[in-house]
């Protein structure tokens, strides 16, 4: 049978999906080998693709990569140890005479949610992924917006505080992801729990546990969540003033807190949003950690740009 492949390369593992049309037929996960500046990553992926394709006829491969991507060139990926290079040309050296599409991983997840998930009913939305960091993708008038240097949707690096308090891995200070990512939630929890009567002092703190305690009514955990929501709402209100989307689709590991997060976010957002911004929806993403492979597959099948 004819098939296409969606690949989502992450800092820890690589997810590879074989699709018959829109249907995911088989999935494989391999470890991301970041030794020697990630020089073996693509070769490992090529071997895995050859294996998962088997006797099927491969028609195209879509790659989702962490880092800015412009016309098949990665402009650098700290998570993989890659510097700027032509990813698409290297892929074509192995896979000849098939369609190839390379895009940023958050943009791939955005495309996945647009085609199959939480963004399906919207023509204008912003996908927000809340995980170890904060990423995003922008979908306007039915098209993905990547920007001149592939940096559109990098909402995790909006400045949401003053005073140069938390230094971000990007080199700047007080980026949104330093407060509203899972990592940021843990940092805030460790700050606020000191000298306080809270169950946060009785556990190894993770973002999930903070939200569980907040749902159970722990006062300090609620403060931590409210601070996270405060910074995220501030950042999204800025985004709304620029592009005024129909909705924000919230994904990533932090989104597993579900409607508890969505309701707090919706309420706080309107305390910051410009008065004419109305009826902005907040919905949960639906594809989980498979959004990237779905989006990469959709991109190569439909040539989204």
C-alpha cells in the first residue's frame, strides 16, 4: 500500500508514524542520540523509517524539528546540538523521488491540531504548548504563519516581567516560559512554599503535583497556579492585541490539568485583554504527544505552504 510518514524529532525521543492517508497505521519511538552534536540523529531516523515502511510504497515524509526552519534549512536547534544546515537536502540524499516537508515542531503540532484536533473548527487560532518550555503556532485565515525567519509563534519568549529576575535558556530574562511552563511552575512553587504551611513541603515538586494540590484546595499551590495563569494570560492578551484570533488551543503536558486550567485562564485573560477583544475561545488540544507526527504527515501530504 501507499503510505506517508510523519516524524517528530524531540530532545529525548523521536516519534515516527506511518499513515495510510489520514489514518495512523503504526507508530515507532526511538531515542534521540545527541552525541557528537546530534550528528547521527537523521541516520537513526532514516533506518527507523525504512523499517516501519516495510513492503509499503513510501510517497512522502514530513519532519517536525525543534528550532526555526526556513525553506528546509534549520537555523539551529539547541535541543539537538544542531547548528544551521540544510536538513531537507540531507533527507533527499536518502529518500529520492518522494515528497519531503520540513517544519518547526510547534508548527507541526499546530497543523495537526488544525486538521484533526482542537483547532479543527477555527480558521484563526493560536496553538499554545505548555511543556518543559512554552511554544506556539499561528494559524490565520486557514494558513500556517511561519514568519520571515521561521520564528512566528515563539510566544514562550514574550517578556512578561521586569527586573531581569529569571534568565531564560535563550539568553533573555523573564520570558513567558520561565513562568508558565512546567519548569516555571516548579520554580515558583519552590519560591512560594518556603516558610509556609503547605503540602508542597511534603512532596517532590512536579508541575502535575502542584496542580493536583491546587485542585484539592492547598492555598500555596493555588497561588502557584494563579501566578502561572497570570503570566500566561498577560502574554496571550499581548498576542490577541496583535492578531485577534478566534481561539487559543492549549496543549502540552500542563494542559492535562484540563478545564481547571482553562477556566482560570479564560477568566484572567479578560482582565488584561483590550476592551474590543470579545468571544475569544479557550479549548484543549486533542492529539496529545501525537500532534507533531499528525501535523508533519498532513504537511507533506497537502503541501501546506
